[in-house]
C-alpha cells in the first residue's frame, strides 16, 4: 500500500485513511481524524448542524 498525504495536516501516512468530511473532501490520517474530524462531527450533530436527522 502506498503512502498517502493527509488533507488536513499534509503529513504522509500509511493505510487507507479516513473520510475528512466535514473538514474537507479529502482523506485524513488517524491523528487528524481523532483530534479534528470526529470532534467536529459530534459538534455538528449535537448543535443541529446535520439536516438529515
């Protein structure tokens, strides 16, 4: 598996990566997924940001 570049921090990582939505439309590393993406998703969910609930 080839190295990929995180669309949030621009660091190289190995593996499949994670969906970076709602931060951007790219793929992110595990660290950015845990620290940035998941917290943003929780905030949107519980503050009414998602319209399909």
